C-alpha cells in the first residue's frame, strides 16, 4: 500500500447541541496551527462503546472551559488537508487542567457513540386496551302501586253426602283482589362494560424474521442502528415475547444470526464478520512499523497484531489484505486503537482470518 506519512492534519470539534456553538482546534504543524493534540481512540467488536481520550495543551481559559459532559465530539485525522473521521461520540468526563511547571494540559474522556446499555427493560412494554364485564349495586326506589294478590276467604258449607251429611264445616276459597303495595327502596345489580389499559411486553408472531425482530426492539426502545448486515436471517418458529433489557436481547438475537455488534466511528452497527462486501485495505511490509505478532485466544481462535502509521479508514470489520512476507491472506479487523502522542500517529489492530 505504501502509506504516505507526510503533512499530518488533526481536527478536534466539540459541539454544544443545545446552543449550536462549536469549538474547533486544528493542527497541521505549521506555525499558526501547531497545537499538539495527542489522542487514543479504541475500537472493537463489542456491544458497548469504547472510552477514548484526547489531550489539549496550553489552551486559553475560554477554550478549556468550553467542553462539558454530554457535548458531541468529533475527531478527524488525515495525511493531507482532507478530513477523515476516526471517531465521534459524547464527552463523559471533563478533567481539570494539570500543570507540570512548564505545560498546562487538559484531558477529555469521551465514548464512541451512544451507550445503550442503560436502556431499561420497561421500554419494551406497550399499552394494550381490552373490554371487561363488570357489575355494580345501585339503590332503586319502586313507586307505590296496586297489585293483584290471591287471598284466602273462608266460608261455611254443609256436607251433602257421606257420613257427615248435614254437618257444617269451614272451606277456604282463593280470591283475587287488588292490594296497595307502598313504595320501597331495594338493591339492584346492574351489569356494565369497562375498557382497561394495561402495559405488557410486546409479542412477535411466529414467522417474523430475526432482522425484523431486532429492528422492532430497537425502534421501540430508541436504539438507533445505523446498519444491519446479518450473516443469517432465520424466522421465528414460535411466538417471541420481548422481556428484559433491550441491549441484552439484541445481543442474544444477533448471536443466533452469527453476526456481531460493534461501533464503527461512533455508529452502532450489526455486521456479518464473514461478509465479502466491505472496505478492503492492502498492507505490505512497507506499511508495517514492526513484523506481525501472533496471538492465540482462550477460545482457540488465532489472531494477529499489526502496527502501521495511522490509517483513518481502519476500524472494526474492515478487511485487510496482508501482503507481508511474514503474513499473507485475507483478514478482518476485530479490535484496535488509533494513537498519537502529537508526533507519531499509529494504528494498532488485531486481525482475524476470513
């Protein structure tokens, strides 16, 4: 590749999104713009954003007091005058100014992108309405009224035959007559229907694709996924109820698709680590600061560590076509770091074979 390591440029932009005010510090090592800006930018295939640092030397009180926690930060670097973003995120810690007797320095800590790890599980609940049948007891007053009632009226009659012929006896006969019923109050049960609203976890039906499921959970919880590239996209074989912390659920689902979550220059993405369609960079011995070193992880998967002059285009998931006599083949970046002490910008990264 033969990286051209001349005319280094560094840009640091800090923006107050509430007021719209910005502060930009620019370094191209010329007399008017020779502000040393050391930095350390990390990247990896992790679901949580990396913590990065940038150091400012001998800046005015007004500039030193501008950055505040929560402000947006952009860091650019390139060998030349065209800007290339290496990271964007949010200030998480505004360190105080340190003085060593000669130089004032101020360290800013910032995360790469937005950390969604603290999104709560109740964001997954949705409101559902349903009609329920109920009843209540009410007092009802009935007006006074006449009512037909049967009454027993006795009469004396004489037996006309039998052993008691000629004897008298009393016989009761039923008659109907109108009787006045006074007004009265009584309890009455009255049925009615009521609409109730309850919060419950959303359920996705059988046949929903994993991509649609991941997007549904993310959209419901305000998680912005800038890119979804799944290695596999199976469908649900049974209904799925989304319960738990949203980021944890997304991690579990992504793992089943044989894909990975990462932050690429501040953007939350899900990518296919085995995809051929990606940015490819050729690296040969002219680009290496030192020969590649081998590293075998606990899971038995072999990785290689390389160090080059700072290459802004390198980030997690980028394809590396190694053409060194020490290492040849096609790899992708699993993790790495862009660093500069103000004079020696470098990129260190861990490579995994395709």
